[in-house]
C-alpha cells in the first residue's frame, strides 16, 4: 500500500459520515409500534365511536411522536448555497459544491455535495455531525485529523470557543432550554392522555393547553439565536445565513393543533359535559347503577316452610301491654 493508503491529501483517518440519528429512529419506531398496537383493538369497538377512537389515537400519538422527535432533528434552522471553493488543505484545487448547514438542539450537521458528485476522481458527498455537549472543540480537532474538506472545517470553526462570532454560547443554551421545554410538553401530553381516560375531561383540556404552551416556549427559546448579531458564513465568493426550517414550523403546527384541541375540549365540556363523557367513554354507567329498582322481588317458598310472620301491629300492642 502507498503512503497513508492514498487518502487525499494523505491524512491517516478515514471519514465516517453522519447518516441518521439513532435516537430519532428509536423514538419513531416506538411510536409506530404503539400506533399499530392500539389500532389493532379498533375492530372490538362498536358503532360510530370506532371512527372517533381512531382519530383520537392517531392525533394523540402524532403529538407525542413529534414532541419527542423534535429533540433529535437537525433542521430547526438551515442554510444552503452552491459555490466554488478550495477542496482540501495543502491543495489549490477548487470544486463546485453545494454546502448546507443544519442546526439542531444538540449540535450542527454540515453537508457538502459535489456538483457533479465525482470530481478529481473522488466522491464528494459529506454529511458530518458536530454536537455540543459542552463545546465542539474536540470534535473539530478530530475533523482536522480526518482531513475533512475546507468548507466543512470553516463552518465548524465558527462554532468553536475561539471563534470571534461566539455562536456556540447562544446556540448551546438556546438548544438546551428548547429541549427542556419540549420534554416538559411531552410530560404534559402523558398527563393529558391519562386524564382523558378519567371523568375529568376539563382538566385533560387544560393539560393539552399546557402542552401547547410549552411547545411555544421551546420555539421562543430557540428563536433567541436570531436576536444575536448574525455571523455571515463566507465560502469562496458567496455567503449565507441561517433561517428557520422544517422542525421549527412543525413545532408551530403541533403547538397550534394542541391549542385548538385544548380549547375545544374545554368549551365543549362546559356546554355539553354529558356528551363529552359519553364521547370519551368515561363516567358512563355510574348513574345506571344508582337507578336500579328493588321494588319487586321473588322468594323461594322452600325456605319459608314452617315460618310464620306475625303482623307488626300485634307485636307493638304486646310491647305496650
């Protein structure tokens, strides 16, 4: 084999691209299994309530899955551009590439794809993850040792502690608070589902509103990154800035959905409480037990042979005498 296995430009370590978040995949699979398990019992529900229960299961699991999955997605904010830039260190070779920056709550994901993909006899298709448990300085040093392309190193360097942009501090704390409020929203969602199975529909509506409120709080926390002076990423002759992306708007849609459901549940429970209990199959049958009539009964004549019942009036007279 040749020097350093012919890895251009002669770096020792092979790159390992980030493919998919394991935590995100796990959360999706868990909620899919729950959805299948709950939908299997639908044939056992009679009448029109079967359709209501189906929508209830799907919407509830959708809210829970989104609340958990948003913690692990990498597209709360994004930026993309196509430019011509130097490919790697110690070389003047320039390539035409599409650069992407994807910001999540726990780190950034930098993509680099050639246009065309194969240039200089090498496949240019990178997808690198840099997480900030404390800082990303250690991961940036590992990226230097791997010999990643210059555009990826340039973007990652902007998030190090030594960078004059100071992005790491604001992004790290915004992501932490946004994640904490999302987990609180998930806890409120669990409590709301428990209350929906009890004769306290009003409080279930309140907890659904609380779920929406904490989702909005997470969005507000992440939005603080836009209040700091924006750091312009300049690669080659072009530059770009991050903007809100899919996860942010999905969080907004989920929060609005929770708010609508919570408001409707509270209003309907105040106007038609009995219909709401009947719709959610709670509190049904308790009144029936109280209305059972005991006026009519049957006695077994076998047990009454030889038993004489004296009138109550004669017994009262004997006591007075």
